[in-house]
């Protein structure tokens, strides 16, 4: 089995191929912390008691019992197919909702898809 060689980080340290340098981890954490300071809270983005009530009703429907990705897991959250990005009309459009399992489907697959948009 061939393995990839270590790589040289921008800080000058040699890092194994399957790992990230500590300076990169620290830099990413700082960047995410800066972003979180300016991001509105979930309630401010529309995920309030009305959303909780509507999403629970959506998931209670028999056709929305399982995750839309096809993994077979029981859905426990509602995902927006097209990211609403603050658009209230798109946020409340039930045709834009899909049932998903929070982990790993929404936590990894869906987030990866949205980053590509």
C-alpha cells in the first residue's frame, strides 16, 4: 500500500500527510470564532418557536419519517433544500423542506454541498 509523503506547512514544519499542522488548526478556529461573532443567533435567523412547531408537524407526516438522502435513518430535523440565506419566503416554503437525520447526513453531507454553492 502506497502512502503519501509528509508535506511542508507554510509555517515551515513538516507534517504527516494525513494530518494538519497545529498552526492551521489554530488559524481555522480563530477564523470561525470571528465569523460567529458577526453571525445572528438562530432565533434571529428565524428558527424560533413557530419554526419548531412547523418543523415538528412536517416530520410527523408519514412521508417525512426517513432521511431524504436515502440512508434509511429516521429524520429528526428539517433541512432547506435550497439555502434560504435570510429569504423569509424561501424559508417558509414547504416545497423547499426535506426531512434529514442531523448526523451524519446534515452535519457532513449537506454542509459540504452548501459550501460548494
